[in-house]
C-alpha cells in the first residue's frame, strides 16, 4: 500500500533548544541493539574553512555517536554524501506519461553497483560517474540508517534533499509498480540541527517522508536541536555562540573552535553572552551517567 504507515500529526518528537541537554539514551539504545548501522552526513563546509579543521556540527555529532556505539560492539559505517558525486534527480516521478521512477526498465544492470538488484533509477543509468549506488549498497547491508543534516531556510540542506529525491525509487518501486517493499525491515531516522527556524516542523516532515519510503521509523531515532526559538535572531553573536550551546546540549566538544575563530578574525573573541560548559566524557557508560534522566526508563 502506498504512503506512510501512519500520517497522524500526533508525533512525539521534541526538538531541544540552546543548552537543553538532549535525551539521547533512547536513540543510542535503539541502535545498540543492531549489528550494523549506517550514518549518512549531508551538511558541508567550504574547502578553505575545512582545511582549518572545521566540520559541520552534525558531522561532529555523527562521529561522536559512532564512537559511542562502537564501544557497544555495533558496526557503524559513516558516509559523507557531500563528498560523493550525486547527480540531480531527473524528475522521472512526474513525467507526462506517468511515474517512471522505480520502473523495472530503470534497473541498473551492474553487479558491483547493484548487487541486490533494487536500484532502479534513470539517473544512475544516464550518468556513469554517479555514486548514489554507494549509499544504496550500504542501506541494504545495514539494519538501520540515520541521516544527519542541517536545517537551512526552513528545510533540510540541499545535499540531503538531493539525496532523498534520488532515493525515490525505493518508494515508487513498491507503491507504484507494486513490487516488494525492500526496506521494510530497515530502521531509519534523522538528526537535524539548525539555528533559529523550523527544525521541529522539518524533522516531523522527514519522519513522514522516510515512513512513506517504507522504512521502519521509530520515533526514538529522530532528534533535533535548534539554538534559539527567536526566528528573527540573526545577530552575529548568536551564530558564534551557537557552538557553545551545541557542546552543552550534546555532550561533545568541537575541537579547535576558539583557535579557528581567532585565526579567521571572528567578531566574538570573548562573548558577553553566557558560555556553557561542555560535558566531557570518556566513554559510553560515562556519557550515560552524566545525563540528567533515568536510563532505566
């Protein structure tokens, strides 16, 4: 049957704001029960600033969670979609003759790129250098996939959107072409970070999108964070103070943060805005012990 299993607006996903500590135990414990997990990061930085050691906060978070889960014996594959050659969606889902996305004729006949036989995307056929197959192959060898993204202008960033459109054949191949749901036993979730606008709304939409695709979507695997509730706060100090609040909320440190700001001539050397103390942890159990909630719930 096409569409999500549940389009109810009663979705219990709660975004955190500023220094509010994220309750990550349900997220980690759900993934810790799996053998193999795929993390796909989609946010990016320019080549120059990356050379200074800066990474998107969502990427830092993915690396942090990867380390914690590996301590529990989970195999975690981390892929950066921003570094892959992924061509634009061709819009085959809405051609005049109908939905051609996911049609049997679009099947990529390549044992290396499509060993499972599920990849049915015209762009993958048209562009020999396209690398969406790398993510597709990892999806079908994983028990769960988590997308990490940043919210920009009210929606998940462009690289995530490009990727999710290019994966549309997962849904079309069973909803339009009545084939099997090839991801029904795979869990999916999202970690979405933003500055001041619509993280809550965007996260709920993506919950339904991944449900549409046919994934199993436990609410525990959807987490969001937004620095401020003030949509109109575009002050430079607000943007430069966000990393401090991020560290406090997620219990992870941004290496070389102050050095990078100083070297790049940042406007805020010592901000008058309240600084938040980062939670330093040595491992999974230490992290859990420092959180202000009951791990037995």
